[in-house]
């Protein structure tokens, strides 16, 4: 067997085997966008597929025989996306050629060839991945977290539906012997998800199969998992488009819908009063516009890209990757039991597992691997980039769009008057996610590290991982759309010489040419927007804030939930006697949404969350909630008294801001409407929606502002 190494190259050289529909829709764009990977070739015996690839990837060599591609000396890994009956043979040959492999699911069309492939893989030290991409979807990650938090108590059942609309299938896909039927095509995903999400092995399976338009295209599958949990999966290649699952626990029900991008947790209400039913009806009514919008607009599913990125990162780091070929064999062992049931009397069949050691073939795993692949908590591994003396200030910066998304913030940090005393902690999903860091990007800073957090769905909570890794006595969190002025860091350090647990910054508009930008800045940061007076304060902005690290040390991993938009960090600090300060010379330029649609969404949901948090934290009675709901029309008048005074004061009086009054009135009205709903029925999913809103701020600004903020 050949032995190849990628250690001499900065990027992983990847080849594509099979360039049909899934490759051209998913794998091609995914690999082209990964900074740690480079496509060097492809292979497919179908001339039409090769021609289609050339139009999408001009200049990428594409041959008719995969074996010719395996012979290339500049190849490190292959992604195999051919018909299932060819997977095992192609993957085995790639492994014998010393190549890392990523095989689309299913691992094979039958169990025997999958086990033979596993035997080839065992002991090679190569990464063998299988494309169960739904494990790395944001919905699955959020579900795993909810289960770990005990949101629905002890799980007792899993129910799923996964169907595709009828369409003409290729000959290989329509035949069970080559395509695998609906069990291997669709059900395989939820068989994998059920065991992975619930962290229980499948012990037996029962199944019925039907052939409506093609061979074995419709199935009803029941799995019995360890711990007396049962999973029911319905799937069809000729049904209505749906992909959702439901986990029933003894304290609630969790429902996830991939096509709508929704995740809901409904606690058990054992005795429902009339008031309970009214509140439930209000929540359903409030959710209706969002459900309509989710149905009308496409929902981005980046799970394929995230899975490919994890594979590339694992190869580059020389570590294991999950799901791997052992997981692929396990999946087929379960589906084999299901097929035996369907071909027999439909009763339960035991899952017959081989005597293989699943860990024997895997590369040595690190603690970080265990966290990202098997533990509901994300990784917290820190990777040193450069070092120096003990810093006086640690700055946490979360990167969700690669280094390019935070490059301007880093440049502002390098321009600080005390830059050599700053430790930068760049929080990212993994190293591959920020592989676009250019040479010299951190020059001038005291030190810099990359903190791997796993999938990032909540920017606020991800910042906690940077705090865990911080070494300075003061730690500041800076958003990817907030740009510190040159004296900001020195002002923060100086302010913390006082008895303050947290110090806030003065906010300045980074994109001041639109009324909507000013509206969003003033409604979010009005009390801290320049001009401000330095001094002690009882209220402090939740973002772009700094802390004495010792003030946060007692929270442990609770810090993650307390930092979120719906968290209670500042309330808890204040209750414990902590004091806050706002520094007028610690100036941050903040980029604000300037598109109308984004403003409407942000202002309504921010108002709803603020009201719900206020009512929930005070354990308000229903009567008090009702009074505040009815009083919500006067909220704009109350808030406008302060904001109009701010607008008409120097130095804002002579700027665009006074002309922003109509936009401000709209924002205040939306805020009041959101508060009314928050008081009436609670927060719903506003915390999650607003967390997602913080990712990639440039989506929410005008084209002019996008150009301004990209320089």
C-alpha cells in the first residue's frame, strides 16, 4: 500500500469521483469554497456529466477512469459520489493507493462489501469518512444541545418523516441492486441520526417495503434502541417533500424541520387551564408569519459544506473524523436487519454486528475530537499562532465567515496604542474555517490564538470559549462588525483599574449615511451612543463589553448560556454586588443594519425578547403581563423622550440624525409591537433568531454600506 503525506503542502489536494447531480449541486461548490482544500482532478465514465462539470469548473481535469486519477502523485484525498453499488470497490482502491476517502452514504449497496471495505481501511491510519452530513447540520447540533440540557427530560421515542417528490429516476437509482432503494437513499440518514442524537445503539428493526413507482421506494421502519427507546421512520421517494423528526421525552417534545429550518421545544403541560390554552393560541398565532416566511423562502442547509470542512480539517490535523467507515458499516447492519424483516414476516430482526473493533481503524483521537464528535459540548481547544509576554488585555473575536469576515476588526486592533499588550483569541468552528488568514495578519499584537469551538450557531455563546482560553486579567468581547478606535484598548485597561466588574464602550456609527442605520444604533445602544458621560452605571451594553476575568471565573461552563441574548449574566453580576462603568474614551465604531426588511425583523424581535426577559426574570403574574401588553402603545412615547433629546444634542444636531426621526418612529412602533407580544406569550424563538441575525452583518446593510464596511 502506498503512503502519502500532505504535510509539505498548505492545502489538501482533493479529487472528485463521480460528478453527477449531488457533486455539481453540493460537493463542487463546497470544496471550491474551502480554504484548506484544492480540487486537482475528477473522474466519471459518463461523458455528459464530464461536459457539465467543465462548464461549472473550467480547467479542472476530468477523466473517464477513476484509477487514472488515483495514480496522480499530487492527490491526497478523494470524495466518492458514484452510485452506491460502486462505493466499496472505489473506496478500497483509493485506500490501497494511500488516499484519504470521503464516501457519500450509503457506504455500499450491501453489508458484505461494506465490511470488506472496513477490513481494507483497518490499520491504514488514513481518514475514512462517510457522508452522513445531517449530523453536522445546525438543527442536529441544536437538538443535541437541547437533549444534553434536559429540555425534554428522558427521551422515550423518535419519530421521523423523510420523503422526496416523485420524479424520473435514473436506471441505477430506480433499482434496489444499484441504488439501494429508499432505505439506503433516505432512511439511512434518520437511522444514523436516531442513534447519534439519542446516544443509544439500535438493537433490532422491523420494516415494511412497497414499490410504488420504483423498486423498494417506500418504507415504514421501526427501530428498538437500548434503554427502551423506539424510533419510527417513514420515508418515500414518491411522496410530499418533507424532512423532519420529533423526539418525545417524559417532560416535553422536541420537533425539528430541516426544510423550514425550525426547532421547537414544547414542555409537557399536564393540566391545561383556559389561560394556558389562550397563551398557547397566542404563541401559535405569533409563529404563523414566520412559518409562512420560512415556507416561502429557501432555507440554507450548509451541512454538506460543514461535513466536508471537517473531513479536510481532520486530514490536515492527522486526527480521526466522525462519522467514519465504522459508522457506515453500523448503519448498514441496522438496515440489513430492516430488510430481513421486510423480506420475511415483518417482525423484529436483531441487528447482527461483526466482531470488528470500530476504533482500530481510526486515527488517534484527541480530546478535542471527542468533544466535537461525541460530546454535546463544543470543543474548546486553543491553537497557538504567535506568542509573547503575559498580555494586559485579552480580546475575544468570533469568526463565522472566515478570517475575511473579521479582517477589518483585526486591523483596528493592530492600530491600538497598546497593541503589543493585546492577546487576540479568534474563535472559529475549526482551524480550516480560518485557513484564509494571510501572512502577517496579527503582526503588532502581543499574541494571538485560534480557539476551536465546533459548529457556531450563537455568536454570543461562542464568545465564552474565547474567555475560557484567555490569559489576561481583563477580557473584552468585540463583535465582527464593531471597530475599536485607536485609543479604545488603553481606555479599557485604564478604566479597569477601578472597582468595576465590567466596563462598557462609547458607540459611534460606522455606517452613518442612512436613517435606518441611525435608528438601529440608537434603539440598541442609545444610552451608550456618543456623546456620553463617563461614570458608574447600573445598565451596560451586552455587546462590545469588557470584564475582569476573575468576575467570570465562578460561572464555569454556565457562562455559555448566561452570555446569550436571553442570558442573565449582567443581572446575576449585579445581584452579587458587581459594579459597572462606561468609559467615554473607549470608542467603538458599530456597523448597523441599514436595509428596511432587516430593520423590521430586528426591531420587532428585539422588542419581544426584551419584554419576555423582563417578565420572566420578575416572575410576573398573568395580570401584570396583561396590563403591560395593553399599555404597549405608550412605550414609543416613553422611549422617544430620551432619544429625541439625544438626537437634538451636540454633536448630532447638525448631522443626518434629525432627519432620521420618521425611521426612528417606525423602529419604536415595531419595538412596542414586539414588546406587546413578548409580555403576552413570551419569547418564542426570538433568542435563536437574533443570534442568527448576528452572523454576517453585511447581509443586512445597503450596497453602499457594504462597500464602505468592506474596505
